[in-house]
C-alpha cells in the first residue's frame, strides 16, 4: 500500500510540473501585457514600458525560456510573482483560495454523497416511481446550463424569502453581509449566503453521480457474491450495503477526481452570478487584463487541486478494494 501511494505521488508531482509549465508558457505566449499601456493618456515612452514589464517579468522582448526560468524559480520559493498592477500575486490568491475551495469542496461533498445515495436507491428499486422520478429529474438538470440554473435559484430564493419565510433567509449576493457582529451571527450569515451557491454546484453533481451509481449498482445486484452473501444468512439490506454498494462505488470513486476539475470550471459561473470573489472570477479578469502571472498561478493551483482529488480517489479506491491494498 505504501509503495502504491509513493508511486502515485511521484506521478502526480511530475504531472503538476508539466501542467504548471504548460500553463505558464501558453499564458505568456497568448497574452499581451504590453497592450495594457497602449491606451494610457499620456502614453508612456517605450523605454518606460520595457522597464516596467521587465520588473514584472512580463517583457515580451525577454526570451520566453528566460522568463519561465525566473517564474519557476519564484514558484519553488512560494512566490508567484506580481500582477500587471505590480501587486504580489500571493496576497490576492490566498484570499480567493479560501472562497473558492470552501464553495467547491462543500458542493462536491454534498453532490457526490447525495448522488451515490440517489443512484443506489434507484437501482435497488429499478423501474419504480423513485427510479423514474430521479431519472427524469437528472436529465432535466443536466439539460439546464449552470448559468440558467443559478439564476433560477436566485429567483426561487427571492420568492421563498417573500412568501415562505417572510424575511431574508436565503441571501443571494456576496459571501457575507457587512456589519454583522458576533461569532454566532457571522456563522449564520455565511451559511445563509452559502446555501444557494452550494445547491447550484451540487444539483449537477447529484444528477451525474446518480446516473453512474445506478448503472454500476445494477451491474452487481445479480452477481454471485451478492447471492452468496444472502445464502450465508445476511439480510438483503446488509448484503446490498456491505457488498453490492461497496463494489459498485469503485468506478464512481475513480470518476471523483475528474469531477473535481469540472466543478472548478462550473464554480467560475457560480462565483460571478452570486458575487463570490474567488479564483474563477479572478481567472476571467486576469485573462482580460493580460495578467500572465495570475493566470499561471491559478492554473497551477487548479492542477494541484485536481491531483489532490485524484489522490483522495486512490485512497478511497484502496479502502473499498482489498486487492489494491494487497
């Protein structure tokens, strides 16, 4: 088991280096920080622009590999460089990381767990009312874009506040409300802001995971090991949960890491719509402002996050499958 994890970590470390390097090289080639100075009034002299871009390690007259070496050396020291405005990339990234990962991890946990539960129940009650209802709702959710779904949730939240709760319970804009005092009040306020964005991210995952889990569960319900467990005296519920569900979850766990990467992309739209100032919003802003270092830093964090999710999937796989541990 230790050797398996060591090999995985080594492979992931190499993949992170490759992904981060390609992200920086593509950003440095495609983006044009020099154009940010073209529309200024008065227009700065070319020598001043060159000097400023050189300080920021963004001068396109410097060889690309030389700029990459400077950037990579800074990354090894934990320094992602400076933005096009001259501010440290690290300061802004640290704050936005907490915003994005708080939202994404909560959405991933809720979406995957509920999706697995719904899929397993649908398979056990195949062609029953729950199976048909969950199938129809899953395809309906998958057909609706994240942008449309998020705006529908905002409208539904506003309606619920007015007609159900009679006050502002579901808050639809920002991470928190200004001026809230007291630890308990602040926690409640953040949870109120978190409900709708989390639902926006979770419902799509529930639909996807439920479809995968249902199909995998149906494949093992009639397997010999399930019938053998029943023949040994296990109740149907224990045979399904201890044997069928555990085996059926192995392929779904493998899909977990790839879902995390897709969720980071989906969070970009969710952050924009709900006013959460996270990494997704900053990535879009950085591309429009030709901020090479910030784009590369966010891409690196995304690669590390996806590979951490892949490592978590490997650990879950090993926990579910004794052959991997052996």
